[in-house]
């Protein structure tokens, strides 16, 4: 059975009718519990781990719970974690080293407390218990706002069971930690609880490919005690310390997964984050006692209004008067919107370099980035949008999530899902131009591959919902080769090759060419084939991304044997096509995500040695189900003494589901087999 | 007065352009992605325990790739260092100032767990001055005060390919009482200036000018060994109150040995446990093996590098309690275990890593990154004396095996009398071998099933041993699949095992592989074409472009044997078989034969033994074409084809 991606929308603390809440599965599941500090004899019986022979370690129990408490008069998040892991092999020792990232900003910091841990080893029928020495933990300032607390459990051996527990308190209510049920090792039981008082509205999103074993929620009443410390009031009066307990309604949630398989990396994936079984929390709003509801995110019109008002987003879009002078000649020279947009983009690319940091909010005033000649993706692209508007083109920002940041859930108006912004310019009723100025190697209208994550969200310049924008590019990943070869009676090959890289195929080649140079590029190309010599070559449009990148070269290959035979078997296509099926695994669990459509075309004309005739291979047409793609192969003899091969592989989907994997792999196998077929030449 | 100021203001005008691109000589732009305009390093030795290094570096970026390397500056430092300042500026092609680096644009980051450390105080400060328009010129200035004088900086202003050098200087000023030690590497004539003495200080100077860009070549030593450099080291030094002398390997060894003094005390119960082995295992080798097994089953590698802890071992007691430590701590601990078991051994420092250059033996200095253990075994009865080397950070390594990580090089033994540079085990072709037997059952349509048994011994098994012990079955399959050069296949079974070593201290790994190979043979009418050397083809060497510059560095000697049994489909027979091939050169011997066995099965046998001709690990550049010719002939022979034809065709 094929598993499909589950994105389940779970009930929010309030605001959603009860009927919308997902139901717990029918078969009741027995909760797993452990006694911290007490080893379970069953964890040391080999028979309980027979099924885990492939794993280096197994998470026996992973429990998290998050609740709210008052620290003074402010609410805090307090999260407990208890983890128990069985180490099966030496390669699993790494699980004993744990890193906990703690965020801090200004005076506020996340704190780790009550750290304790044990290692249990079986020795001579008895279970030895060794305690984690809390003095051997380390703290490292990883970056300006992130401190890492690290510890490692002692005496870890094959067969050991380790366990640790700690509490993290946090003032950052927006930083409600996600819960991952899945890791790179199998998990027997993973459980998460959250008790959220009526004051807070969190959106909860479940993702991944694994089912929940347990899911409940109940209304409870909670108590929160506010403490006020004593001091001297403004009036000069002494106030005494006081405390007050408030009662609140709260919802207690409970989720668990059982026997979760290890998470596996596969080729052509976006990011593991998209595939892991995980529960995400997002603060949507809050209603403090005696106050009205304060929407933190909530709806697209609200998000859009906030963004427009934001000093680092909408606030920057109207402040590029400093570009007016530079734009003036472009406006005069290019009346056509698409051409003008390309010219404006060129101007921005020459002025500001993308520093590799992604974001949708400017890092500072756009003018500063312009003067610095460097900026984040947001700086560069907001500057582009502002410049387009200044040049009279009604460009709008489109928020998106890069492939490494993960898929966007369209059910939720959540700003945190995005990490990038590009521009969109409507050209006419049917066409719009997507614009990005971070990569000078791409032509205008092509988004960088990192942006190809299916959909983005347009933020309109006036009030309104905005809309989803399809990011799947019309431009393909295009590779074309026109090859003319001559074979002599001794088996020597010589000829001309013209190779073109278009659409998404061009930028990586341009990048490589610019970094290694033409000569080295050619040396590598020739080096991949035994006996190839490339006496002359010529590249064109290396520095002009608007044009197709092409390479022409002359090719010579001496025969591997000197004897001239009655029959020659040659394999003319082999050197010009993919040598290996890109899909080596038999099975696939997650979708194959190429990002863009692809086409690979090869036309090879072979002139035969005099006096030889060819036995032509049969033509073939292969198709993928559901119009997913086609492969065409033909060998013809347009004139006596020549053979023309045409090989055309087309993939018409940017993403293939896991259930299509088998046919995709077979499609490639058959295409490769056809390309490998030998041509038989007979002496007349 | 007023006039003078005005005149001065007028004269000041706009700042003069700095480092305009047009000032670069055309010869330096040739093949260059960047040109180092200036690299000026000033080292001031303040005392035996402190030195200050300041660097002024100016680089013009010509190609986009070079900006990532040279448009960004990263300076690493740790708790023993203080970074005094980091300044920067960037200029356009004409040399006009584009931007002056502001303090807020300098970032600082901990290196965390990168590089396998659990905890390290190593941090990096970095600044990014890359520009959208090429060319441009970046200028960086920084200064570090280091309280770790065990290491003096090295100077190699040109170290990458496609980077030209316009000018570079090195100046070292040291109290005359603390003489500088240095080793010059491939310096052109005139690069060094005689030292000058002023008062109590002596100053040494070197300079390099106008060096065009170079390109890395295949099968060559790393460029760092082929370009000019000056290596520096102290004669005497002091780190955190530990004074030492570096004028000889003996003294470096002595300092390190003393740093670990008193840190080898085991808990009494453990000492007693080891002493018990003296009774149960009278044979020293067997006893040492027991101790090593105990180590491997009860400890793991966890690296903590803080301050002096980067060089000083953690106490053996701490390893006994926590069951973990870094290479120094685990070697020190094992040394203590062995001693308790009546087996004297020495910790040895080594430059570990398959690509790590061997110690520059003539220049005693801290060139090591790892610690291992060396245990001499006296002759006993008919057993001759022997030396056993132990890797103490691995829980799976074979007893006495060093492999490509620490073998075939020199290590510094730390003895109470001081350091001694000795050779670690040598591994020749027999200790780097692979034997493979393939059975291929072909059907009439060109599809096949195959079973492959590959035994790898010694260096050849190093990565497979890691795969066997460190990876789960899925990862093993992925690794093996990525190394099968076949256009389509399905792995039907894979099993890795480590049979008991037949030769002492020479581990082996056996890989048993089942394959489905659709279309492995090409159909051509009624014929089937198949290359019997399915898995053991030697990759073609890249063609030489232009005259070879770099010496030829050959891979380690190896022995590869392949036997392929080709089981023909019913009704088929071989129409022609490849001719036997025999190739002999200074670099090795190659043979391949293909014969028909009595039952009609075809048997292909191939053997390649490579060696390094006498004369060290590198050979003159002129030998490249000879070597390339040899490997090209092998590559050609490896593609030998069998033509099968249906009976009666």
C-alpha cells in the first residue's frame, strides 16, 4: 500500500468547532510509560530487539510535555523531556551525545534546568547504573542568539540503555517547540502533551507519513499563580510582595506514535523537514484576562496588512527615490514591460550581491543594502520590486518557502512558513513574470532552483486576501545535442558536436564554467571518455543568460583495436547519454521532486565507412502513465551510408509521487537500454 | 595660517585610488581567478609564551568563484588567542573605495560539533565583502595575540590553483635570546634577506614577487607542497606555564610526555583487574589483545578540546569513570591499562589521515593531529621481537592494524627520555588487495543474474570496514550501489562480513552481492555482446593538457584479482573471445585472459598489480605520460568484448 503525505489540521485551542477536530483512532492504544531512574529488565533481553537488527540504536521512549506558567506577571513556556534509548551497536554511540539549542535575546533567555541522566549496562546478569555528572555539561555560544547546552552520557557500550531528562523554560511564546515523532533511528514510542490555557491560540499542524497511535484532548481547569515582588512604588510607598492565583480553562492535548520507522534520505528530495513525522505549533493569537483577542497571525488580509505596514517590508517598497536617476534612461529606452523589467533586474543585480541569507523581511533600509552592494534575498528582491514600481511596473511581492526550508501548507495563513520573497509582474491576462535578482546566471523570468517549491503567496499592494501563485516554471531543464560523426573502416571516430543547455540546465553549467574555466571544463568532459581528444572547441553565450548556452567541439577517438573486421559493433550514443539510471533504489517512500520539467534530446548522424551497411535498431516509444513523460528513439538511414539516431526523453511533471516511482525507474531503464543498443555494421 | 589649512584640504582632495585592476601585469591575469596584490605578515615574538601575528592582505577578485574564497575572511581562534582587530575595505576596479567594513558587519561563531568535536573552544570571526560587479579588490587587516607558542604561523601567500601573487612579505621579530627556527620550501633565489639585529631583537625577512597562477594536475602532490612557503617554529616556548624546547624531536617529545605526567593513574580496582591478566594470559601478545578488547568494549571516542586540553591528556581516571575520551586520553588510558598488565607501551603522536603528508622530519615542530599507542614486544622463545601499534579511538579496529589512517608514515614516540621519530607499519601491495569472483548467468535476451564475492584485505578494506561497522544495511546498500558502474541494476542481496584475519594485524572484509542486471549484454541482431570485466574496470586517466608541471604522485601499491565465470544462455556459443593481454611497466603488471571451460562456461581472469617504482612516493613530471600510457592500455583491455551467437546462426 502506498502511503500518502498526511497533513492533518488539528483543532486549535479555540475558534474551531469541535466537529473539525480529528478523531482518535478506533483501536485503543496502551500508553507506554517508564520509571525514570529505574531500568526495565525487558530492555536487556535480546529477544526484544530481534526486529531491530538493521538499527544502531532504538528510541524506547521519548516524552515531551509543554505547559504554561507565570513567571512574575508574564507567561512562560515550560517543557519537560524524558528520553530513553537502547544502544544496539557501536555505530549508535552518537545518540549518547545530546545538544539542546537555547534561544536568547536581550535579557530574555531560554533556560535548561533539572538535567539528569543515567546509563544502564548489563554486566554478569546484573544491571549497573551510572549517573550523568551534571558537571560534565558544556555550553557553547553558537551564534549571537543561540546557545547550545551539550552533555554526553557516561559508560556507553553495546547494549547499554541511556536515559536523560530535563526542563526548558522559555519566555518566547512564539517559539513553542515542534515535536518530532521520528528520527534517523526507529522509535518505539513517542508522546507529546501540551496544556494550553484559554489565553493562547495556537495553530497545530501535523505532517509526515506516519499515523498517530493516540490523539485526545480534554478541557481542564488550570491554576496560574502570579507573583509580584515588593519594592518602592513611584509614590514612595513601600509595597509588599504579593501573589494571586488565577483559575483558567485550559485544553490538554495528547498525541503519540508507536513503532515509527527510521527516517531515510532519498535522492531528489526537497528537505528531510518535509518528510519527518512532526507536529508544528504556531501562535495565532492571545486573549489575556480582561483584554480583547489579539490576533498574532490569523488571516491573509491581516498578514498582508501587517506586512504592508511593516517597516522592513511594505515600508521599504516606496523608498527608492535614490534609484530614480538610474532608472530614468531604462524607462525611456524600454517601453515594453517585460524588457524593461529585465533591464531593471539587471541594474539591481549589478548593484547588489546576494549574500546567501534567505528571508522575506529586509535586513535594514534598502538604501543601505544598495550602498553596501550586498544584501539578503529579501533586500535584493524587495529592492527589485521597489525599483520596478519606481519604473512604472506594478510588481507585487510573492512570499515563498525555499526547497530546503520545506513545503508550505496552504490551509494555514502562517507567515512563519515562508523564508523568501520574489516579485511578480502581470504582463497580460494570461502571463505573469516571476522575478528574482539573486542569481545573475539566470535569465529574467526564471526563479532559482531553490525557489521551486510549487506555490508562493502574493501580498497585494492594496487591502485584500492576495492569492497563491504557481511557482512551477514553464521553462524546462533542457539539454540538446546535435552530433555528426564519421566512422572509418579501422574503427576511428571523428566529428562535430554541438551541445546546448537551456532553461534550468544552463545555470549550473555556467556556474561551473565560471568557476573552473573553459579549458578545465573541456578536460573534464573529455576525461570521462576513454581515448577522447578534443582538438578545438567554442562556447557561446557564457555570460549572457538570456541566450541558450552552447558548446561546439571537434571530437576524435582512435579505435581500441586495429583489426578491421567483417562486422563492426559500435555503440555511438553511449558517450553522449546518461551512463546510469539515476534511480538506483528499488523502492521509494517519498515523492521524487525535480522542481522543473525536463527534456533531453540527442540527434546523432553517423557516416559509415565505405563499403559497410548498417542493420538498424528498431524504433521505440515509451510513455509514463498519466501523461508523466515520453521517450522516443529512432534510427533511420536518410541517405545511403549514413544513419541518424534521434533520442528524446521528456518528463512532464515537476514532482512524481512515490507510487509512480516504479514506472519512472523502469522508464529510465528501458530508455537507457535502447541507448546502449549496438549498431551492427557489415562489410558488403 | 588659514591659507595653509585650506591648501592642505585642497591637496588632500579625494583619496588616491588603491590597487586599481589595470595595474596588474597581464602575465598575472593569465588563468587567474584572483590576484593576491599584497600579503604581508608580521610576526612579533613577545616572549617564550606569547606572539603577535598581524596580516595585511589585498586580493583582486577576477572570477566569481574566487569571491567566495577571497572576498570573505574567516579567522579561527580559541581561548588561548585574542583577536585584536579585524578591519576591511573594498575597492572597485579603478581602486575607489566602495565600502569600509563596520564592526557590526563582523560576525562571530562557535564551531560547535563540526569536525567531530563534542566540545571545542575554537571559534571563527568572519566578514563578507563580496561584490556584485567584477572585478573588485578586498583589503583585510587583522591581528592575533596568541598564548600558544607551540605553534608558530606558516607563510604561504599562494596556496590555491588559479590564484596569482603580486607581492608578499614575511617579517619575524624575536628577542635574540629566543632564536627563530624556520624551514624554507621551494623559495626562489633572493626571497630571503639576512637577519638584522637591533638592540635585543632580531628580525628575519622574506619576500615573494610576481608569481603567475598555477593549476592543479591529476595524480600530483597537493599544491601546498609544490608552492613556496616558510615554515616557522620556536626554539623554546611556553604554553600555560609549561615550558619546552623544539630544537629536536627529543625535546618536543619530552615536553609532551611531561604534560601528561601523573595523569596515568587508574582506579585501584581496574589496576587489579589488569594485573589479573598476568596470571590468566602469560603470553604478552595475547594479553595485550585482551587489554585492547577491554578498551574497545568499554570506551568510545568523544572529543573535548579546550585550551591546553587540546594538547594535554585528560586523566586516565576520568576515562575510567566516564568511559570516553579523545585520542590523547584514550591512548594515555590504554597505556596505563597495558602497564598494569605488565606491558610497557608508549603514546605516539602522528599526522593522521589518508591524505596527510608525512612529517617533515628535518624540521622538528608540532605537525601532528592524533595520538596512537606503540607497544614493543620482546622476543619470546621462538617468537621474534615485534612492535604492536594500537588505534585507541576505534571500537572496531583490528588489533595491531593502522591502515591508511596512520600507516606508511612516521610517528613521534613519547618516552620518559624524550621523543623519537619512528616508522609506523608499512603496507605494500599484498596488504592492499582485492580478490573478486563473479558468476554471471546470462539469458538469451541479454539479461543476467550475478553473484559477486569480493574479499578486500588491508588498506583495500579500510572503507568497507567502516561501512560494515558504522552503517546500517540501507546505507551499506546505497554505498555499494553508488560504486557500481553499470547502467542499470538491482541489488538483490548484500552481506558484509569480517572473517578472522588470516595474517596477523591485517583485517579483511568480504562483500557478497547478488545482482539483477537487465540488458547487461547488448543485443545486435542474433548476437549478444558482453564485456566480461563487469565490475573491475580501471577508470581512464584524464588527458594531459599542455606540458606536465607537477611531479607524479602514485597511489599506494595494490593487488587486484578478478575471476568472472560467464554462464551462457542455452543455445549460445562464443563467436570470438578477446585475446589475452599482458602488460608490464615500471608501474606494475597486468594480465587478462578469457578461455572456454570444458562445460562451455567462459572464464575471464584479470590481475593488476601496481607498484611505486623506487625513488619515493613522487616521480618526475616527465613520467606522467608513461604512466598514463600504461593506464590507458589497461583501460582499453578492460573493455574487451565477448561476442556470443545463437547456435545455427
